[in-house]
């Protein structure tokens, strides 16, 4: 029986490796018809790839197995129809750093998180690296098919005053995220977009899009203006913290504000009325008139007669 350290240092084999290895399956992930494995023993961590579906029930994360008749590839073990996998006694005491490495061989951690203001093209001759970005979607377009037959959807995200275009390709283009959502996109590439004629970001086949669900907050403000978009949503502009802020009241909830009137009629009656909003991101969940502050009048005390 051999160790993973010895196997990794051996040359690539055209036939079965001469010895067996006893390993802990730390991570497993199907990719198409191939099962990717992160395995470990006391000597280190290594990657394995299984093309034999019959072995899958034993190649489960947490199982310790004895593997025979595998091939040694350039950077991984290859399990095929000749490979034998047997359940084995547990391996105890594998270091946490080795376990983490085994996991990352199958599920790499997301690349460096970069602020939008720091995004710039790599210098000539420098390899392009993948990054992770976060921002609020301030512009969203519908998905379209380009000449190559691929689907693409262009959005713009904003963070701390910096806005960047992001091209969502293929599966990313069908993400349910929408304008007003705060999202994190991993494994994006920076490029000088010839179509947009500016620096832009683009998803890759490794990209994941995570929606951040902000907590609903309450605020009270007067309404400066409002308009209806093509989908029937009411875009309400308010003055908040000495700045104009646009909120979206979904069409299904427009009755909360209009109360049976059309928008023009309602705006004429708003005046200086203040409204109380419950918002999630930039979406209005509820809207109602804020209670007016009652003014208390005090009776003036009768003046005493002046004595002369």
C-alpha cells in the first residue's frame, strides 16, 4: 500500500498503478458524467477523477476507501472500469489544512473580492485573473442571442458611486436577479469591451451569482415626483438625507398610493404630505401617509391688571 505523497511524486502511468492507496473522500462533485474527488491521507491531499459510475455509491464524502488498479495521470488519479474500490477503516488525525486543500481541489474558493472602483485592465503581458465583485443592479436588459449562438444579458452594477457593465453569459443570463437587487458575482473576467467601448466585466462558466436580501427598513419622507414605467410600476422620487432617491412601487401594489386615483390626480393632492415607507433595497413594500404631528394649543393665562 502506498501514500498519496508517493503517488503524486511518481510519473504518469499508462497502465494501472502497482500499489493500492487508502484515502478519505473529503469532497465529491459530479460534473457531467465525471465524478471529481478531493481525497486525503496522512501524507497529503490529491485529486481523483472517476469515469466509472458503478463506483459512485462508495465514493461519498466522509467515506474511507481502499483504491486499487487506478491510473496515475499528470495531476490526478484516474478511476476507470478496472478500478476497484473497497470500504476501509477510518483514517484519523488528518490535519485541517490538508482537509481544506482536498476540498479546494474540487471546489476552489471564489477568487479575490475586488471593489468596483479598483477594477482595471491588467498590464500588457500580465495574465488576466478572475475576480469577485459586488454591487446593486442599476440597469438590466433582456437576454439576447449573439452570432455565436450564445445567450448574453447586459446589466450594470453600482458600488460606492462606481458603475460597471457586466455581461451575463449563457446560464448566468437566466438568473432571476433584477434591477434594485444587490448581488455578488464570482469568477468574472475584466476586458476592454469592443462592443460597449469601455472597460467591462464578463461571467465565465465558473461564475455564481448570489442575491443579497437586504433587511426591510422604514423611512419617512415627502414625495418629490413620480412616474409609471413600461411595466406599470410607479417610480417614486423622494428627498432622503438631503439627496434624491428613487423607489419602485410594484404595479400590483400601486393601489397603496393611488387609492383609486390616476397618478396625475394623486400628485396634485400630495402637496407637502409626508409618507411612511417600508422598503427592501429600492422596492417599496408598504406606503402610507405618516400621521400628522398634533399641535397642542395652550390657553394663555389671563393677564393681571396692572396697578398704578
